[in-house]
């Protein structure tokens, strides 16, 4: 039989002798892709649980058996080896896989030092990469497959980016401008915010005699940065633009190094590539060294995870991987650059750029109060860096002076993303109920162990800026407990008590960043950056910051999606305060409708009610009033969870999880924990602080490690009148 071809770079498809093979079952196609790309034998139980997580073991295996039958009917029975317990690719299967061919071309190019052959291999690899891995394909009800697909996509995408940069350098050295420009455009398309790619494309256009295109590329770079980050291009980019505009760009020089494989291609044995020169620091979990890259001569920093800890604490390895994943996605002049990650003989390492200026903490130790201009510059650059991180779904969660490094020119570099929360992650290492971060810089919600979002970083940056100005933190103490209590309850000391040159607009900004109730805090780091820039440029006044919007609570449960709209103009409503009204004047109709839905829920008909309307008309007051009325009912559990619009549909179920977590930690919470363990373990494992380590491990194994962002889970607890599987 002719060779079967499986294409996974782009929308997945099958061909034989150039003719498409129709496989209309998405699960069958996903099964074939998983077996072909992983190249590993898989147990039937593992495959059934991954593809049909909502089914029990017996039903899942039955579905797998039927899917295998349909798959073999379509592609032939010589591709897969289906044993009674294990399924794998047949070792003699005539199957061609484009992603494997892509990687093989790259490996061969690395081993082949003859430029023509290497160039041919790199070009062949680039041609195979038509689109991202499984573009447009997803299994909404299989979060495990979605996670595997994500990491495969990111791995291939990163290798493709390195490949394109290499091709650009090769064709640039040959003065083959059309080819260099074509590959530079593809390189830039991977990340429109990557300024080095913008600058390379500007240079190539200029060297090719296309000055108008070069200038237009700068304008496009500025437009994208402003739209996405509210930031201007880097000084280097603007200087290049001016050189091109005034026709002072130097003639094309050769690359800084001879074209060669990208770091990932070369570092087959990275431990031999780097020579350790100086021990910089040591903590409870790792060691940091200054080292030299023997291939490039570059001074780097290597952060090693202690091997003895890795053997006993798998979560530390996961955090190490998390930090590498965060830095790999980030590319910003004020974030420490990731060069490589590797594992050698059980030791895990991250290789980063070297910042010779020490840390911001060391600077504060030398001069407790920094000049106002310096504070504004550092604050603005850190806000820009965090804006970039938040834009990519990364919450730092440990912003403090120790984690801000200084480059040789004094510009800050945000570092240590080991505690970062990645919003695309499915298995969280730090969950609701867990304290993390450095106590003096923790937000009130972090102290309470709640789920964190970008506003927690805003608080922490506010504490850092306050300390740079005042020479002390707003909440200080020798013992941790009083500091945490002060963060929760004490007012922020007036900045004017410590220095007189702080402009009122900056004091007002700090007040908005350090609001204890995060619903009233500034909601976006871009707002912080814009305000700091305006203050630096003398364009800000004390009243420029908009007043906080009313903090709205999510309110659950109508099969008919009932919308209750409070009447505007009620004198009893104080917009933005969340204050509870003491009477029911003007609210009788809405309260009656809410009671009707509650009665239906108590009768066993699940309900969902949305209280909707413009800000300031009393939505929060109405809900609080209703809760006050029903609060004494012994048959109800009443939970509260925040609905955070800016975090996207991927987390739309989070208010319900937050509400359940608070109930579990409250009075009679153990009863609810027991119900969740029996009927909804996939929810309970997302709140590990509520149960012991052994029970958590057992539940995780029983539920196949469910994934928070992709799954509500199956809940059938009549006592809770909860929702069954609901695709938000």
C-alpha cells in the first residue's frame, strides 16, 4: 500500500498518493496525531481518559475501541499496532509526518557545516512549516489533549522562529535582499511586538533600496506597540528610523557571528557549553552563577535548581519549568532575557542574560530615597514590562526590589518569574488558599490566599514605587504576622510625611494602586504606565485618574438566563461603595423575581440569574439586599465570587470556584468538602489547601489531573443545585 502522509503543521489532514483521505471523526484524527507525534506506546486507559474525560473507565474504553475500528477502516490496519492493553504505531508502518520531517531537516542542517547543504535543509524545513501545529483544530471536551497540543505548538513555533532568524542572517550575509526580506517578514509574523525583527526588516528594506518601505515599517511598529502596550518604540528602533530617514544608515555589515545553528540547535550538551566563573548567590531552592558561553563569548547567568530538592519536590521542578516558559514568551527590554533551559544529570538550569548592575534592593541599601526622576523612570519601565507580561497572560506575583536587576546602563530588568501564574496553564502549582510572594509586597488578596490577577501586581509595584520614594515600605515590621495584618487593615501612610517633592498626581496614583479592595484598584498596568509617563512629562494633574467603577459581584444561577435590571435613580444606592441598603423601597419587583427563581432552584430546577445594567444604578445593592433577606435560611449555602471581565472567557467559571472555596473555608465547610470529594473531585483538586496531601494525590489520580481553564467538571450534587457540564 502507498505511503500514508499525515500533515500536522497547519490544519490536520491525511493524504495517500496525493489524494486526501476523509476522516470525519475528530477524536479519531486526534488519536492518530497523538500516537504519531508522541511516537510512544500508550495504554488504552490513558488514551480513553484523555479523549473522553467525562466517561467512566468502561465507557471510555468502549468509545476508544469503536474509534480505533473506524480509524483502521479509513487508514488501513497496518499503521497502528492495537494490543489488548497498549496501542502504538506499527514499527513497520509507512507513515510520513511533516513535523518529524521538519525537525529532521533542522537536525541535519545542524550536523552539516557545508553552507549550501545546510541552507537547503533550512529552506526545506521552513517550507514545511505552513502554519502552527494543528491550526484551527481543538477538542473542547478534552483538556488533556488541548494542553499537549499547546506545548507541541509552542515547541515547534520556537524552533521555527530560530530557523527563520538563521535564514535571515544567511541571506543578509549574501546580500540576497528579496529572500532575506521574505524570511524576516515571516519571522516578524510570529510576534508583531518583537522589535529586533522590526529593526531587521527596516534595515533590509533600506539596504535593498526600498526606503519608503523601511520608514513605513517603523510606523507599523509604532502603531502596534501603541495599540497593544501603550508604549513607544525603543530608542534603538527610533534611532534606526532617523538614520534611514536621513540616509545615514551604514552599509550592510556582516553578522556579528558567522551564520550557524540557533542556540537550541547547538546546545546538545549545554553543561559543557557554559564555563562557570563566579558564584553570585544561593537560596533555599537554587544557586546562581555568572558564566561564559564558549560559543559566543557572552557573559550569562545560570540559575541551577538544587538536585537534592528536585529529587524530593517535583513541584519545584515544575516551578523551574514555569519560569522558563514565562521568560520564553516574554521579549521586552525591561525583562531579563532567557537564553536557554536544560537538564543535565538530574540538575535543572535556566540560562539568562547577565545584568551587571546588581539589584534594585542593593541600590536602595546604598541610597534609601531615590531622586524623583529616577523613581519615575524605573516605575515606568517596570510598568511597561508588566504590561507586556499581562498582555501575554502572565501574572508575576512576586514583584519586589530583589527581583529587579539593573543593566550596565542602570535600566531595570524584571526577573524571577518562578512564582508567576501563567494564564494558559492548566495544572496550577499555587492555587487559591496558598500564600506566595514576599510578605511586605503582597496584596491584601494574596494575604487572604485568594486567586490573583493583574491587580495584585499593580499593588506590589505600588509598594515598590512607594519604597523608592519614601525610603521605607508602607507596611513594615520585624514579625511577618503584624505586617500581614497591617496590609489587610491599616491605612497607607501619607507620602508627604517622608518627602515633600512628590507631585500630587503621583500621590494620587499610589493611592489608586494601593486600594485594599481590588475592585476599586486600578485594573490595568497600562493605566499605571500611562499615568507615570504623564507625570514624568508634566502632563498629569491630581484629578486625572478616573474614579473607580462600581465593584460588581457575580451572582449565580436561570435556565432561561433571566436578566434582572434595577431601576436607575434610587436614592438608596451609593454607586461604587457596595453599601447595603436598609430598606426595599423601589426594589420590590426585582426582589420578588429573585425569590421566584430561588424557589424554583430549591424545588430542583437549576436557575441562573444575571443582574445587569449600567454602573451606578444599584446592582450590587440589590444583590446584597437579597442576600441579607435570605441569609438566615438554614437550607442555603451562599457563596461569593468575583467575575473579572478582563481575564477572558477561558476563566468564566472562576467566580463559582471562588465561591465554593470560600464556603469550604467557612462554617460547616467540611460538609461541603466531603460532598465535593464524593461528587465533584475535579473541583476539589483545584483547592488543594482544603485537603491533605494524600487525599489530594488520590483525587488527582482519580480525575486524571483536570485542567482549570478548560473544564467545569461534572457536578451532580442535588444538595447544591449546582450546574452540570456547562461550556461557558
